[in-house]
């Protein structure tokens, strides 16, 4: 895999009108999602759910890539086709979440550091053999009065940089995901301050560890009011604050920014992306890598068995977010409320 191939993959992940489906929920997380529809989280249910998503007719028109979990990249469709191969046949690029989750940061109450660097080089080689072309690692930053601390930001940025360097060494495009959580009653301004500090630290470490910006993507949170903040910022304010932070922190050499949805409602996640793409020309592609905002409606509609209804719901969200990549999403609702 030469440097140009990694650049081509990074660019294909943010191809015009397309975004990424994050379907990399760990077993505990997908179990939580299934509990909401009273479905036991068996391996077969998890497999059938992912098969429903991946075989959606026309998905490849709006979705460039899917992020898989370790169990999923080893599973097969009912006809025996391995999931990475099934996606590849549709022109969708398979990728893999490689972190081992956010764990409490010792001596720093309320803060977390993401683990998974030990043995990562060997795991990456196996994922390449299984068909993965890109990787993802998520760091989690919580806002409260006295946090995040500089130590928490530094520990997470360091891990993200080591992960990204190992991925590029293995011929995989890293998606670097520092997520500042929406949990809490903080203001939009506080989220802007913390997101700026987080991304500054991340890009300093990425440069220090010789990560090639042209061969990676950033997966950040949008800059929003905390979920419990009584004063919720408007769509326009979120879009402007998010773009301001990105312009101050992200090198123009990075080909694309793929936002996470982070607990926003489906509708709001789409409208925020749409507003950003309407504002002006940014140096990077502004796209999506949503988990919940693409899947919630599909999971509800599928409900364990209704494949066609699940696929219809997924396609509808994928199509709306594709329109938002061009700033062409119709304003469906005037109420700007966040999902619980
Ligand atoms: P959400 O869009 O549900 O935040 O998930 C994206 C993701 O990949 C989190 O790691």
C-alpha cells in the first residue's frame, strides 16, 4: 500500500454526497440498543441486524463506508458472504473500530482514557487480511466545572496519535475521533472552549508522531449546548461555532471531517450538517459518520424482523444526510429540540 493509495482511500471515504455509517457498536452498546426494542442480544440477532443494514438496496448511493466491530468483521450474510466482501461488492469500503473502550483515568475522578494500544500492530495486520481499509479510535472527553484536565487531554491525544501512526504504518486510513460529550448543562461557549483545547492537543500530538494529515480523517463532535443546558443554541449558532473551532485547529491538508451524532436527534444532526455546508467553502469535505442518527429509526422499524421497513428507514436517513452534504436538505421542522 503506497502513500497515494492511502490518500485515495481517505478521499473516497468523503466522496461528494456520501458519508460513513458507523455500525461499530461494541457488544455492550448494541445490547443496550436492542433492550430498547426488547430484543435479546444474541450473536444471531446482532448478525441479522447488521445484514439488514448492509444489504439495503441503494445504500451505496449515499454511504461510502461502514465502520465494523471486531465480531461483525468476522460474520457472514445468510448466503455465506463475509460482511467485508458483501460491502466491497456494493462499492462500500469496510473499516474497523480498533480501540478497546474508554476506561477510568487513574487518579482523575470523572475522566477517561481510551485503551487498546498494546498488541495493536498485530491486530491491525489481521484486520487488513479480513478486508478492512480504514480504522477508528474514539477518545471521550467529559465537560464539568473542573474537567477536562490538561492531563486527560494529553493522555487521550497521545493515544490517538499512536493509534493513527500504527494505522498508517499498516496501510490503513485512521479516523481520529476525539468526542467531547454533550452530557451536562454547559453552554455552547464552554463546549467551544473545550473542543478547541481538545483538537489543538490532538493535532499537536499527530504532528509529533509524524501522522500524515492527507491520509487521515477527523471525526469530531459538533459544538453544541450541553444536553441539559436551559439555553439551547440554534442550528445556525451550532454550525458557526463548529466551523470556527475547525478553522482554528484542523490543518487544511486533512481531506475531510466526518462528524459523530453524539446523541443529537436524527433531524438535528442532519440540519446541523446542512447548515455548515451552506455557510461557505471550507478547506475540507464536511461529512457524517453517524451511528445513532442513521440507525435509530431503522432499528425501531426493523424491530427484530421487518427487514424492508428497517431498510427503508435507513435509506431515508442516509439520503437526507447526503443532501445535507450539499446544503440541500429541506427544512422539515422549525422546532429545534434535542432527543432525550
Ligand atoms: P454516534 O453518531 O451515535 O455518536 O456514533 C458515532 C460513533 O462512531 C461513536 O464512536
